[in-house]
C-alpha cells in the first residue's frame, strides 16, 4: 500500500483565487447599481435655492419627498397634485408606518413663503413636524 506522502510528493497545494475575484466584481457591480436606485426622482420644474452651507443628505430612508412648484402647487414624486388636506392625510399614513418619517421639501427658489408654510403646516398636522429643505450646493 502506498503511503500518503508518496501520492502527493512534489506537489504543493495552491488556492485558485479567480472565483473569489469574480465574486468581488459581482458584489461591486451590485452595490453600484443599488446605490443609484436609492436616490429619488427630482422634478425638473423645481429650481431649488442656492445655499453656501448646504450638505448632501446621508440617508433618504424615511423621507417623503414633496415638490412645491413656482405657482405654489404641491406635487409628489409620482407627479400627483396634492391639496393641503391630502398632504396631511399622506403624512399621517406615512407616520403610522414609520415613526421616523420626515418631510423632504423641494421648494422652488421663486415660490412665495406662504406656500412653503402651507406644506409645512400640513405635514405637522399629519404628525410629521420635521421638514428638510433641499438646496443647491455652491462650489
């Protein structure tokens, strides 16, 4: 009977790294694709104001994005026009699902403040007093 040492004599064990490298590339592609899916769709009709101290948001989870157009119309990300009462109802439903819900308000730079106040008041009436305003970062 041959000894175990004789069978493997002269051969060194080597690890094949190519499957692991393939897996790393697949994970990299997956995270690049999903990172783009996490962002929200921006309404091209809204020109947000410029701020020198603007910060890029870290997470958008738990945010309800609303756009306030120049004429004061409140529009959600699905392009539906909402009244103040509909926004209140939407915010209360979102608050029931996630207690950390916040309103992400994308108000046009030319919109009068009274329309921003209307959206903020409707959100607070729905139980979501935290409002995050979108601004453009100055380079």
